[in-house]
C-alpha cells in the first residue's frame, strides 16, 4: 500500500498563508497562526522564506502565477482580440462568484502594507501584467487609441472587482462587461 507523499513544509506554509492571508488579511494573521495552520516548526518558516515579508511576497506571487495561468487559459479559448477583451470579464465574473471571494488579493494586501514593501511590489508587477495584456489586445483589435482604451478597461476591471466584493454580488461584472462592449462599439471595434 502506497502512502501519499505529504507536501513539503514550504508548500504547507504557502497553502496556509494563501488561505489565512486572503481570508483575514496579511497583518491580522501572525506568523504563529500560519505555522500552526501549516503544521510546521517555526524554523521551517525562516528556513523556507526568511521572514514574514518574504512569505507575503511568495503568497502574492503564487496568486499572480495562478491568475496568469487561469486568465490566459480562458483567453486561449478565443481567437479574436475583441472576444478576448470581453472574456476578461467572464473570467472575473467566475472569480467573483466563488463563495470564498474576498476581493482582489493584490489590492487587499497593498491596502494594508507600507509603501515599497513586498505587497506593493507584487501588486505593481501584477497590475503591470494586466495592463500589458489588455493593451496588447487593444492594439491587436485595432483601437485608434489603445492607451485610452486600456485605461478604460483597467478601470472597469478594477471597479467591477471592488463592487463585487463590497456588494457581495458578481452582477457588477456584467455591468462592467456591458460598458466594455459599449466602449468597443464607440471605438468602432464591435
């Protein structure tokens, strides 16, 4: 009989951080709670990450990598750049409908962290990736002013995510998608 291998201490710490930091906040949750939830020794946290700040960075990078993978897979279902732009809102709607949805992890962590810290650094990286993705699709779609359309789409995306969190309803995303369709039509792309 083969026993399933137990995840490494690093993996258990990341999983615990992912669950606790997202649900309760990175400053509310102390290292001791993460260690207890992960079922590891305190020395494991420091040997794997060095500090809570680096655990926060790893937690957010993991969230970033997952979001990139999932959103890219969603967009790969479409061939046209306009359809991909709109599919971003479909992805967001699915995310917001998740029973554990507590808003954007990057916005949440950034809001409770000091300027220049790991949370802000990873949030900036993630926002840069999101802007770059949207801008590339706006260029591919043939937008006359891809920079403006990118800023409008990012604003709709952010606003929908915040509204869905605060209102506890994903319907804000449908409104954002309808607004995005109107913007695309006004730009002659739909």
